[in-house]
C-alpha cells in the first residue's frame, strides 16, 4: 500500500524507534561491555562471536545520531558504544583501530584496514557532534592524520587499502574474501569521503578541507564512470573488473552530493550533483526489480550476477532516490522511494525478532542460514548503520 510523505515519515519513525534501535539496545548489548558479535535469523545471539571494528563504529554512529536527533533516551547506549570502541579497539601503542576482536575484547586481527579507520572517524566525529566530547573529537583527528600519513598515495592520488599493525605494507589487502586483492577500491574511498564529511562538520581544519576537496575530485575523475562506480583499481587507477554494484551506486550518489555541500565548493557541488543524478537514473533504469527493490550486482553489460535482495541496497535506494527527487523534481524518483519503502516495510523488516533480514531471495522471501551463510540479523557486516541512517535521513528530508 502506497503512502504519502507524512504517512511514510510516521512509518519510518516507528520502524526506527520500535524495530531497529531496540534490537541493538536490548538483545545485542553485552552487559560486560560492548555488543555481541552475531545473531542468527531467529534472533538467537552468539555470545562467542568475534567483534568487528566496523560494526562497533557503526553502532556508535547510530546511537550518537539517535541522541542528537531523537533525544537523551539514547545517550546511555551511545556512551556504552563509545567506551568500548575507545578502550578495546583503539591501538594505544601504534594508533588506529584493530580490525577484529574476540568476544573477550582481545585482538584477533590487528591489521589497519583503512576502511575501518574511516568508520572510526565517522563514529567519533558523530559522538563529539552529539555530546561535545572533546576526547572523541581528538580520536577522530588522530585517525585522520594517521590515514594521511600512512595511506595517502602522493603520486597518483587516493588511498591504499590496508597496512599491518605498525603501518607497513601487506600482501593481502582485501576488505573481505569476496573482494579483489587490489591496492585501491571504490568502497574504501567512498567511506573515507563519508568520514571526512562528518569530521568537517565539527573541525574545519585547512588540511582536512584540502584533502576532502582532492578526494571528491578523485572520486569524480577516477571512480565514477558513465553513471556507475568502477570498483577495484591498481595503483595507477586502472580498473580491474567490470562489475556494477547497484547499492554502492545509489549510496554513492547521495554521499557525493553531501560531501560537496558540506565542503562548500561551488564547482564540486555542481559536478557532484550532475554525477549523482546520472547515477540515480542509471540505477532507476537498470537496477530495480518489478517489485521496487534493488538488485545486488551485475556485469558491465547488465547481466545480473546476484539477483538477491540484500538489506543494505534497499536502505540506500530509499535515500538515493529521495535525494535525486529533491534535486530534479522528477516524479519517477519519488515513486521509486515509495516503492522501495513498501518493499522494506512489507518484506525486509523482521516483525517477529526485530531488525531487518539480511538477504531475501529474488522473489522476496527471507533466506535462512541453511540456504545462505550471510543470512542473519546481526553479524560481522550486519548492524544498524545502513537501515538506521536511511531512517534518520528520511525523517529529516520528509519533514522538509
């Protein structure tokens, strides 16, 4: 059933405050510190699961934003998340954040994945923004300086993927086993840009302004290509495959515009908006299924690689299509927002256990753990970041 903007906003607020946030405040909070690392499709928590820095940073961002937007009822959870990220994941000897801890908070992987450093900046900056905590701002600034010192490519531009604990080169720099072992990727650059955007909101240091301007330009010049992101690169920005990630395309479309607008450079704003509209239009035409949901991945010729309905592209489609509608007034984008929200509300949200199903079959049925190892309610990549952020964004945008 389609709803108008006022009705959709009310539904999204209920989804956020009654289904997503309570799952993490209640079921996933470890009384001994931090958050449990996994929960299966039935909501059964695996208390012995490893804990990823990316997930814990995203949880901190989510509850810091909830504190800022929704009020003090979420402050205790934000404080809880901040303390665990600060005391357990931050490497007090060499700086940066570890990649993975065991359930007792001991490092399992101490590598310095730049993607993880970016999400820690994103989270610490948001917590400082919400609470005024100066230590959190200091941690975000320290991480910015470490990325610029160790990961910036002064010759060809951009950033390398990963380093070891003491910031020395690694042979295997992959973010996950599903990724190419490439020295540069779209995904890492996208989320460094996202992190720098949030830090700029509270710390407009000239060095950060300059680096963000260069990063946005690199993204537009090297990564965006004909309405899609290229995904993996060698050091000289040669593309290493032709795959299309519809979720990243639509997510990147609005994050690019946000980054340029927060930076405040008129020329980059114009370029980012032009690129974003093209990317959103290509996703609208090529990436959507008939039920309004987003496919996952395709070859460059449009042949689908994965037609499953992963939770996070649906969340990003909600914001990306709304952003495109705001820039263009094209009603096709507004209709796409309403269609994907109906799919999320009716199919993706788990009304029995809370949170969202991680993956649905092409015909819209939630997968089970027996069918797919990625099926879960919480895991090393599954947390309240994409869906929580989509809700926060839509609450603000629909109110306008």
